[in-house]
C-alpha cells in the first residue's frame, strides 16, 4: 500500500510547474542614444505571444511601469517597458520631469522616433507575435502612444491613460492604422476642453477606429497609486483605475483575436 507521503510526492511530480513572471533589462539604440528598457513575461507560456509596449509617465521608467508590466505579463502577454529619455536619465524632481517631458512634447518627430525604437525592439523578441502588438502609456506615455499611432506604426492598437490629447498636427491622423482607446479623467484640469475637442475632431476626420472613455470625478493620474493629491489636479482614483484596466483588457481581447 502506498504511503501518504509517496502519494503526495507523485502528485507533486505530476503537477505543472508554477508560472514565474520574469523580467530582464534590454539595451537598444535610437540613433546614437542608448536606451534601457525592460522585458517582462510569464516563462511558463511557450511560443509567440501577443505583446504590449508600455510607455512611462514623465519621471521616466520607474517601479510603477515595472509593476504594470508584471500585471500585463500576468494576463498572458509579453510586456516591454520602453525608455524615451535614455539610459540612466531618470528625473527625480517635478522640475526635472517637466524639462524632460517638455523636450519631447515640443519635438514630436523625436518623440515618435524614440517610441518606434522601443516598438521595433519589442517586435524582434523571440517570444513575440509580431502581428499582435499593442501599446499603452500613462500621462506623458499616453501622449506618446497617440503619437506612435499618428506616426503610422504597424501595430494592433494603443491605449492612452490620462494622456495629453492635443492635436498639434491634425492631418497626421490620416496615418493611423491601428485602433485607439483613450481613457480620460472627466475632470482632468490638465487637458483643456479645446484639446479634447481637437482630438475628437482629428479622430473623426482620420476615419480611425477610436474610442474615448471618460471617468466621472477622475482627475489627472487616476491610475497612479502614488498620486496622493499633493499636486493639485492629479490624484489616484481606485474606481477609475479599475474600470480603465478592465476597458483595456477588453480592448486587448478585441485587437488580439
């Protein structure tokens, strides 16, 4: 008769290995500039998988984006945190962050080159299905993924979370090939009503497949659990965070099918 310990051992050996979320640093280039991103995936999943490019907020690549990457990998996708600013360029103050973000917001051509470099790095990963790639971004990153779409990038869709929705070159909307989802705080004081209207006009005129979802009562940075309201107009909103995450998940199901 088998003992209890031998039965438990047999069951343990027969059980599948637990999934492990793994992350690795990836250096890549845009022109002469060295960038440092992070690739995250579930190593229990084999073959080529849908993938999501993640673009950081104005302080650069931080623990926030790393956590979001782990959450994306937990959904069964490969995640890659892009680096827009450059290796070791990680602003520590609001002033430094504003200077870095402003540099790229005022030079949309450079911003598009940087984010496309991240996209191409993700596309080349061996565990990525190059035909099923999406992109998400937060604040500055939300602005960036909209610019990625405007650049005519070949990907399935982009999701902007409380990003800037201005339309500096509305004609570029015609370049959009992918689906667009903008998750916006209805009470965000940093996005002017004129900019919001311009974004909608651009999307309509471009013929893009787009959605704009506004979350009542939410202000800027509503997905950032570190936004405590100390900066006026920017505060975490658990309800809007959870709702927008579910909206993103449904969007991915649609674009990756």
